[in-house]
C-alpha cells in the first residue's frame, strides 16, 4: 500500500461577510496566493466539507477563474465556498497524485473527474 502524506496548506483564505475592499465572492486576500507557482487548491464550505480540489501551474489565476468562468464545475455552487486552502507543489506529477488522492480520500463534493468513489 502506498502511504501519501497530504501537505499542510501554505495559504488559507476565508470569505469576509461584508468586505470593504474589492472582492470576488467575498474573498479579499487573493494577493496571498502565489501568482507564478504551481500547486493544489481546495475549496471548503462553512461546515468544513471539501467541495472541490484542483491543481494549477499558476495558482492565483486558476483559482480566480473558478469564480469568474462560466464553465467551472463549481459555477452553480460558488456561494457555498467559504475558505480556500492552497498547497504550493512545483512538481507536476506530485500535483496530479495529490489532487487525485485528496478527491477520493475526502470525497470532494463537486469534482467529476478522477473520481473513484461514486
């Protein structure tokens, strides 16, 4: 059996109830997410349930795209997202392994690809 240790998040941002600054769906701290680094990201709801897991070569633009894009798998559920965790992982193979593992181990609610538990 393979033992995979999930990395601790490098950045966690949470939704603000009444943000004073410019925001996307209540998130004002996108500047904390690295722009030109690769990694994985996880969207959670207010109950701490994992909603979606994704990977990216450039984290910040990819995460923002989920909140702006009309084809995102979470487009109908954007208001459910209350926190985002980001793990910087530069190796593309490692990103792929972590993403697939986390989706299936924690049964991410809105992931449709790489799902083995349904």
